[in-house]
C-alpha cells in the first residue's frame, strides 16, 4: 500500500488507516472479530490505528487486538470526554485520562495524542482564552511530550472554519478533519486544508463515507423518500449515482479513492468492522487516485451544493430516525 509522509513528523503512514470508532466489544465474538480485522489490516499494509476514550470500549478492545499485532504500527488516541463529569480545564484529570488510555491500550506511550473536538465549545469547553486558544491542555501536552508518553500532538474536529483558526496557531503537528471532505462535502477545502498545508501539518481525513451516507447507494430514498434531503442535495445524489452507473466504480471505492486523490492528504481512516470490510477498503486504496476526468466530473457534482444547507442533518440519517436539522441531529 502507498505510504505518505505525515506532515513534519517524519512518520510514513499508509494512505488508509484503521479507525477505531466501530471497533468495540458487544460480545466475545465481536472482540475476536475486531482482532481479526485489525490483524488483517496490518497484514495488508495498514500501519496506523486510531481510537478515542469516547469510542465506547474501543481502547480496551484495540489493546487486546494489538497485543500480538503481526507488524509495526502507529497508534493514536484522543483526550476528551473522560472522566465524567468531564472538565476540560482540570489538568490533573486530563493526565489521569491519558494514563487510563495507556493502560487500556497496553502501551507505555502513544505516537499521536489528539485534542478531541477543540473547535466546538458546545461539546468541550477546552479554552480559557477562546480568542487565542489557550488552556491547561496545552501545558499537559508539553509535559507528556517531555516525559516520552506521547510523540506528537494533534487536533481532531468537525467544523469547517473554527478548526482552521486553531490550526493556524502552529502549536500542533497533525490535524484530523471529519465530515467535511468527501465526494459531496468539500467545505474543508476552503480553510482547513490550505491552512494545514501552510503549517506543514499532517492531514488526516475522517469519515470518507460520511458515516454511511456514501458507504452504499440509497436509490429509493433519493428518488422518492428522505424528506429532509434538500432539492439540490437530492439532485447531487442522482447525478452521482448516474456517474457511478456509467464508469462502473462502486460507491465505496469511489469515495475512498476520491480522498486519496488529493496529494496534500496524508491518510484517510476507514471504519471497518470486519475482515471483509478491511479487505474491500484496502483493495480500493491500492487502485490509487482517480483519473483526472473522473475527478473533474465529481467536482461539477460537488459544486451543486458548495455549502451544507442550514437545515441538513450533520450526518444524513438514511435508514435512521430523523432528529432534526443541523448539529442537533448528531445525538
């Protein structure tokens, strides 16, 4: 699998990494399947694994799965959401959370530690000074680096513009942006990607399938259902499906290869749950970037809705209950 440099870290990462959001244990067989999926990913050349305390028991399951991993890998986790009630300005509690992550992951250190969603004050109120993005977490990250418990610091968020302002502080090595860079959503191109490139940061894309909205086709709902779809977004989907029918590239493959077609992006994360999903995603990635003519046609489709409509659910609820427009639908 192709590897790319992760910004100025010196790390070489596979263009597809293993996202840990869906690696969790609901039973013993799920735990075993998670181990098989992680091992298969590493066997196929995936060398980056990501998780977070808020991903159910993903850290614990990955600690089990990676204990006898078949090859070298780069490991990242996040800080945020633990312990409850969570106080993002309690440095001692934050340190305790990192120690708990290391215990669950069965590691003496992690390669990358993310500040989880530092761009959403309604989620975690990280900064005592929001104008300059200062808070106790900065001091803690410096201490953890000096102690050898982490190697690199990172930002992981979902906003299209506020995250770019934090990137511009030049204090972090890597940025992960999710849900705003994919086949149909391109807001990250406006501020996050250009600023991260200026800063020489590694760029990781989360949710290339937009949490399922681009993982498979929803022809019937696009045609006559899903009343929450705006007319322009519905037309986007119709045209996207028509292109897929013409060029013969399955939607998940097209979505993954689109992201890695951008040479400024170091890696995208797959949320694979099984060996079959791992193999399908890796197979797609090994086919490499999309041809220029296909990218040009996808750009025309993306330009139909250059900005996310205000009333659109943040993660499109195909086959899930509609809980209202915008960020409120995340719950």
